[in-house]
C-alpha cells in the first residue's frame, strides 16, 4: 500500500480503533483537526504492554543509550493528558497540539513545573519544545539527523494512554508524507496496521502489530542504528486515521530547529518564576532511581 504524499486529517473524520497500539498518551489523536490524535499503544487488538521492554523483547534495547542502566523508556513522560519526550538540557519535546496549560510535566514519578513562556514551536509544524524547572539526571538523548527514515525501519513506540506508559513495535511503511492536523502541516513518516508491501524497487513485506490511539500524541518512536550500536529518537506520534495508519512527526526534518533550541540555556529570571511545588519536584529529581533487571 502506498500512502499519498499529502494527508489532511480532520478531527471528526478519524476514529481510534482498539488494535495493536502502544499506550502512549497520544493526545494528538483527539486534538488533530484532520487526523485523530493518539492516546495509547495497543498491540494485536488486545494488549497494552506496560512493562518496559528489555533486550529479550526488543533486540539491543539495553545498550546504546549513552549510559548503563538507561533506556528510551526513561525519557518518555506525560503532559496535558498526552506524552512528551525529555531531550536533555532541561528541554522536552511534544506535538504542538498537546495542551500545556496544566503547567507541569511528569517523568519517572517526578513532576516538574514548565518554565513560563519557554515553549517554542517550529513554524507551522506540529512540534513544540518547552523547558522544565530542573534537569532530570539523564544523558542527552540522541536525535536522528538522517532524512528521511527508511522504509521497513523498525521503530519502538513508547507513550501514555489510559494513564499508563506502554510500548509496541512497528515498521515504517511510508516516509516524508505531508500531514495536515488542525492548523499544522508537518512532514511525517507512517506505519500501517497489518501486512503491507512496498512498491519500490526492493519489494519488502512488513507486518505491523501496533498503532497509536487517543492520548498518545507526543509519544516517542526510537530506532536502532546497527552500524553505530546506538539508539536515537526518530519520531513523535502525531495522529491516527480510521485505517489504523499511525503518523509520526519525522524529526530529522526538524533537526536544525531541535538542536538550536537544545543549545538555549534558561534565563535566570525565568527560573525565579517557578512555583514552590516545582522547586520541590526539582529537588527530588536529583536522585535517579535505577531499575533492576
């Protein structure tokens, strides 16, 4: 199945199907004007995998993150009923249609205040970055700068849906698709629920068993680079259509915006505006809880 190069998704025109999806806080599915935002990743129509993956369930998952004991699971938090991915240097990235009015971002059980006035967007694309009150004890996350992601690349989806973090696996079936959601137009890649074949020179058949649902907007898609032995963030879940196609913001297309924003240091005057609750959360964030496997 070849997806059209431009998709316009209206909020009312999309229904979330209870299929194989990751429970990703995909608020976008509900908020996308032209597409449905995602809220959870459901797998094989029945399962929400809420126990984080390991190398026994996802090849190489426990290595290639820049520090031992850390994986992509640790970078995905919740915001506004959806998801946001912590990148480093106090910055979080999410879909622009996600509601930030709560003023908080929760990651690994710690709630951080969003720094007032820190949110920045990339033109008309459905992508926003914002700063939080203190930096979680995590190394900077690698972001894909390769454009575009390749057909049949396996991605690990992680996000919030139904109030719990979950994950699933998919393979890319379309790249560099222009997607219109609400007032945003974004370059995306996509996965299709079920079995599809490429129509390019190298015909490849892939089977996808997961899709995003309402509440997963801003959730992560990670991919492994076997040549470097490292993982990187390649996409953010943005929307789902009635056929079970999940659309991801293709982050390589916005690499310059993301990298330049990450280099921005919070102004001291902004930090003084943080609430007491945010300051307390910041103190708690200084202690990383390492998982046992």
